[in-house]
C-alpha cells in the first residue's frame, strides 16, 4: 500500500469518526437535559420532603405517599440510571477514548471531536 492510499484511508477514517461523534451530539444533549431536569426535580422534591414537619411524625412510606412529586421524580431518576443514562450522557467521550486506545498502537490518537492526531514515530537505535 503506497503512502497516497494510506493517506486517503486515514482521511476516510477521520471523516467517518468525526461524522459518527458529531451525530451522537444531539442525542447526548437531549439525554443531558433530561438528566438535569429530573435531577433538579428530585432535589426540589427532596428539599420539600425534608423541610416538611410531618415527615418526622409519620412512617417512611406515609411520608413518601404524602410527597408524590419527590417519590415519582426519585423513581424516575433511579429508572433512568438503570436504563443507562449515565453512559448515554458521555457516549462521545467513551467512543473517543476507545479509539485512542486502539490508535495508540499505531502512534496515533484523536481528540474529542474525532480528529486524528499523528504522533512522531519512535526512533529505534
């Protein structure tokens, strides 16, 4: 394989990697917004649950029943984590990190957008 074909292959790989990471960005942004909204709802519900004087006087399950906003938002947050939202909000970073691991064997790396970084060849003496 001559150097011109190698350069074309590297450019094609870089285009495909940047395209893939770029296509993940909108979905990642939506998952991040969902996580932020549910987290804020859970925190707000928890605050209202904790400052309620009735919480100390009744049983745990009764206090949860009395605060459905907190209960529902907390269950939703737990469900999102079981569904893997913690992986979806960082998906482009995971892809880039895995590519860096593979590319390191070929004296290359990539940034978070998928652009290739060619490293100098080590000199063997």
